């Protein structure tokens, strides 16, 4: 694999050369938060929004993150690479314990880690498995604790799917690594935010873009059954953009290929998201 540029505790190096302690609380407790910041033609997409969400995640778990350091390192990673389209993965952990202990020491040095990766932003299509949302009660925090997501996504993978749609108490929450939109009765709909959903930057950018283009969006609690009557369903994330779902493994559906409203959404989204 090509060299991946990375930074750990202020030192820029190839990802291969970075070494972390097994007593990092990121490793023992998932006591860490992260962001994935896309860039296209060398320009970060939703930069301020990603940094603001990192700050909110840090506040939620009481890590005193140095925003100016994060901002500087994310920019340096983007500038360091010889490709124009990609993303920066950036993670902040509480630090390294002297010995594993649930109760953290307030004086430990915060760990900052990031790398930059090329990414093509090609259109992707997904087949999904509908499953029970077994995650914890604070999915609004962008924590690295993603065991439930990986369990469910790997179960889905064994059934030939590449994403999941989760529901809690019968209400749609989100996908394993994306938010969900759908068209029902000719209206664009998306689950409204609460503690069970990550407030996706691409989700909020989509809503703004659609509204600016005269397309209303209904944000509400939606029963999972409604998806069987949706004419289009798509996922949003920083690396997927707007990605269509073409099939659902375990739910009868009526997703159609051609949909004028979806086409209008996608055109408006691509133009604005990628600044075309
Ligand atoms: N929901 C989950 C669980 C995610 O992991 C992600 C992205 O990784 C998203 C939603 C989409 O968030 P964003 O648009 O900020 O990338």
C-alpha cells in the first residue's frame, strides 16, 4: 500500500511508523472521539461543522480538546498529500493510563492522532439489512466505541449486504456509518435528531441544500414499516455523499429506479457539496 501520511502527538510521519501504547484509553475503553473530514479538489468540506462536532463530542465526555491544534494538524495533513480528493481521519483520546483503570486521571496527556487517505467519492449503491439498534444511549457522540455497529454490519455482510438500517423500538434511527433519507408520498423525509442518532454533517448540509433549492424536508420519528412504501431511500455521510439503497434484504419494498424528486435532490446536493 502507498505511504499514508499521519500525525501522532505532534509528530508527522508515515502511518506505518506510528506506535501507540496498549494502555491508551482509546484501546482499553474506547475513551476517544473522532471525525472524518472529507476534502475535494484540495478543499475541506464542512470543515467548521466537523470541528464544531468534535468539540461537542469532547465536551460530552469531558476532554479538554485543543481546537487550534486539531485545526492546524487537519490542514497540514490535507496539504501534505499529493492527491486532491480524500479525507482526514482525526481521533482524540483521553490519553495513556499508567495502569488500566476505569476512573481516569485528570492530568494525563491528551492523545491526538490523525491520518490522510485518498478517496474518489464515486457514486456507491447499497443493499441493506434492517436490524434492531442494539447500541448505547448516546449515539449523538462521535465516539470510537463502534462495536455494535461493526457486529451488525458484519452480520449484514454475511448476507450479501454492505450497510444496515437500524430501528429502536420500531422507529428508524440511522445506518451503521451514515444517516438515512427517503421519499414517501413525494416528500423527502429523515428521522429527527435525538440521542440515538449521530448528527451527520452531510445530513445537515443536505437539509440546507434541499431547502435552498425549494425542496422541503420532513424531520420526524418514522416507523421502520414506512420504508416498505418509500419510492427512494438513500444514505448520507462524509465519504459517501448521497448514496442510493437499491435493495433491502429483509423488508419488502417498492424502491424505484427513476424518481424525479430524488434526481433534483442529487443534482442540488452534488453541485453544492462538491462546490462544482
Ligand atoms: N451515522 C453514523 C453512525 C456514522 O458513523 C456516520 C459517519 O461516519 C454518519 C451517521 C454520517 O455522518 P457525517 O455525515 O458527518 O459523515
